[in-house]
């Protein structure tokens, strides 16, 4: 499964946020094995469509889809030179698919800031620079080899060398590899380097309890938003402490608590959704009287691969998929009405599944 890694300087609220995630995940009865790796927290992906489908179909059981966060503690200034947990820490980031960077945007005299004062942009720059320095080392090493081969007219090396040069130039300007405009073919040539700064990133601005409902006066959040906008990155505002408190509440209690605080949607729920789409993930549904269920797939996946998410036999024996879009099903009010209106399609092996499709797979066993 794809996972988003939580990073950030010490004392910014990472553990608090990760606790909220594991507590929320522990409540999710559908994922009893959610705690095998203590650094992985599995949460349900909130999806209003699943609630609507449940109302419509009235199944015995409803199962949301899940998403993984990985806690990556321990980045400090100098990590790329092996300081703190250093290289071990960077190796953990290498294993995740997207990066969730927690940034401290709350004041609290009792909680020490590693740099002496709250300064989110400086914090972000420390971390982003460590990631760039680590990548620079990999790219330099690789470039030394590839450049020699390119001079000997090795075909592959001649494609790769200029890509590495572009990436090196970005690093020289303290820019991440993902800021370089590379074609799919160019990206392929450097894929094996598994660069940290090629991974998509989003920022989590951690604010105090009394500011979370309205952050318009929080200058820190504004500076993070400006910084992120330049990168085209998203910012999610949370109060990690509140998330930790509400993680143990059931849906109704949670809604009441949030309303009292004047919060529309919990920061954690927003974070889950944002991370999910940052990774290019989408959801299709199966809807029967026994079970209504959400399934995760990668955008661009075709029907047989999506069937394989449920079971590999479904992929192997795939014949076709009865498919209706969520909007059509809701508009016609039932599967049979949607069928009568000609909105239920028979899709084959080449069909690219869309977010919100409701699928019934036909397959040979
Ligand atoms: P980490 O080192 O990044 O994992 O940070 P922690 O999660 O351990 O948080 C450091 C300190 O900040 C702890 O004392 C937390 O209780 C406190 N803290 C974390 N999030 C918040 C928050 O949203 N508001 C306030 N006031 N304190 C917080």
C-alpha cells in the first residue's frame, strides 16, 4: 500500500498528530491488524459518498477504504551529514511515497523550539535543505559514472546525463527535484535513484487550540501558505492536540465537538483526503445488500487491475464490469432504475476506472 510519511523538526507536534492517527485507526474495527508496525498508522478515508450509498442500499455492513501514515521521527539540521538519526532517518523517508511535513505555527512558552523561536519558514527550509543535500549526494555519485559513459557514447547514459544536470542545477538553487520539468521518459532514467525531493509533499500547519477555528490572525500560517503556493503545494491547518482528543470519539460526538469549536471538518480528515489525492489515489465502490464498500485504486488503472484490488482471482478471470457512476446512481435512485435509463454500462478490459464508479465485476474462476 502507498504511504505518506510524517516528518518535521522536534517539538512541532508530529507525535501528537501521529497519536491522533493511531487512535482514530484503532477505532476502525475493520482493520484489526492496524498495529503490526508501531510506526504505521492506518486510518479510514472519510467519504460522504459512502454514507449516501449506505442509505440507499441499506447493506448489512459498510466498509470504508483505508490509508497509511508512517511516523518518521528524528530529522534535525545536519541529518544529511549523519547528525541525529541522520542517514537512518533519510532511509525511512526513502520508503514512503509522499511526504507530510508538520510545521509549528503555535506559540507556547513552555514548549521549546529547537531554533529558539517559532519560525515556520526557517523550519521548512532546514528540512527541505537536508532532503536536497541527501539527494545531491546520490545524484553526484551517479553523475560521475554516467558522465563518463556518455562521453563513450553510451546511448542510455546520453539520455540520463542531461537529466542529472538539470536536477543538479535545481539543487544548486536549493530547489527540489520535483520542481524540475521532466518528461515521463526523463523521469524514468532517474527513477532508480529514488530521490527524496521527487516525492510529492504537503505541509501541515499545526496551530493552537484557540486559533484553529479561525486562522486569519495567525501570521505563521499565512507565511506557510505563501511558501507552499510558490511550490504548488497544499497546506492543511490542524490543531494536533484537538485531533488527539477527538480521535477517540464516535462520529456523532465528534461532529458535536467540532461544531462547538466552530470547525467545519476535522484537520485530520482534511489531511487524510489531501494525502490520498496527493498520491494519485481514487475510490471506487462495490454495493450489494451484504456489503457496501469503498476500494482504493491508482488513477489511470483499468478495470481488471481494479478488480485485482479486491482479489487477484478477480483480475485473472476478469470478463467485464457492470459500471455506473455515483452521480447517475444517485440521480436514478436505484440500480434497476439506472439500468432502465441505460446508465449502467458493461465495461471491458480497457476501461479506465473513474473516481466514484460503482462496479460489479464478472469473472471466471
Ligand atoms: P514532536 O517532537 O514533533 O513529535 O512534537 P510533540 O507531538 O511531542 O509535541 C511537542 C509538544 O508540543 C508537546 O508538549 C505537545 O503537547 C505540544 N503540542 C503539540 N501539538 C500542539 C498543539 O496543537 N497545540 C499546543 N498548544 N501544543 C501542542
